[in-house]
C-alpha cells in the first residue's frame, strides 16, 4: 500500500520527524525558511497532506489549485489565522491544529515579559553587555514590583487562564479579564478572575496581557484610543498575534509616556520588527518564542501527527477545525 506523502514546511524536532518518517513518505524543507504561496500551490498537486506553521500563508488561491491532491492541513500550532478556513471548507480539505500542549509555555513567557519590562531587565542586560554598567546605585534602573498589582487578561481561554493562575499564585496579583462572555463560576474561582468590559478593564489594570486569536475580528483591537484608556504606569504584554495591536500607535504611546512599557513576542509582519521599537528602552522584544520549549515543540508535533494518523485511518482528527 502506498504511504501518504506529507510535506513539512519547516523543520520539526527530530523525534517527531522520525515518527512521521516511520509512517509516511515525508519531505522536509531543508532550508527551514517560509515557503512562498507559489511553492505551496505547487505542493498542493504533489502531496496528500501539508503540515504548515504560522509563517505559511495558506490563501484561497493556494487552496483552490485545480486538481489539488492535498486532503488535510495538519497545522503545527494552535493559531490558524494564516489558513483560509472558508476556502478549505469549500474545497473539502480538512484542517487540524495543536491545542492544549502550548498553554503553559506561552503563559510562562507572558510572565517572563511582565517581569522583564517591570524590572527593566532587558535594559539592564544591554548595559552590562555594552560595558555601560557603572555599578550599583540607589536610584539606577528603578522598576516596579508586580506583587499585589492588577493583571488584566484580554481573552480568557486556556492560555489566558493559565497566565492568570500563574500571576495570582506566583505573584499575588489580582485578576481582571475581558472576553466575549464571563467564564464559568468554577473557572473564576480557580483563577481569581473577575469579568470586566474591555475598556473598563484597560483603565483598571496595571498590566494588560493579550491572549486572543488573530484575524479580522481582532485586528488592531488595541489601538490609539484604547492605549489612551490605560494607566500611564501600565504595561502591555502581547504573546498572541502582532495584528491585534496597532504597532504605530503603540510606538507613539511608548514615546509619549501614554503607557510605561510593553513586552512583545509577536509582530504583524514577522520576522520584520517595526524600526521604531528598536531604540526604545521601555519595550522588550522577543522573537516569537512563546511555545519554544523542547517539551512543548515535541508535543505540538506529536499532536499534529495524531491528527494525520486519525485522518488517514479514516477517522475524524481529534483536533479537526
């Protein structure tokens, strides 16, 4: 029996690649660079499955390639705003993702960004590496403590809830959250979360952490008007998608002191980072590493393979979207 042919658009952890190779005819992307839409469109004709990542643009034109062979996109990651889901529905192509397994890793990174920007850790490290540190001083690099402060969580799904739990139990922070509807009472009890309308929450929180999907509904949700609603001492954390923040408005707010600082792991035109952020000391910039732990990346790959295995066995993939 001919084995299904599968394309990995980027390198995966070796343990997962070995598992795939044992069951499928796997083709890797040796350059580990994003594939162009033209290359992806050609791949639609050659492969039975494509395993894309967040940097692969699976547009309607790619999906609609006449005579396409691909039957499933087994996405490596939980977010799928880079895939035209409606086009996939029209053409009968299944799409799966990898939920749950990156929850704690992403929440940990949100806490990392909070602590780094609150305590000016990035700024301090740059001083040390550049040889500009002149020694301890009672008024040098004064940051702010997070213990007892209020965290506002925008989007209260798995990652938002995990971030709230870590902040509450690890730092003693009070938790507010904004979502389309209030969470179940047991979730609020466990996380300490109290629901607020978004604009009210922005005005109350000392730190605002974003945990919402990308896409048209959330594009520039945090814009100039909403940044103005935040406290001048507030910090903004984004481990979600770059598109949910108006980056030009954020740069202006950081320069003007509208808010005190920001910690960003995602950007709207990755891997490009807006030039205006690069000379700002009150922003921490990380290279989209929210899920970047060995344990998480292997679990993501295993989850994607589980979806492939189910699909090619004639069963519904467990994470079918």
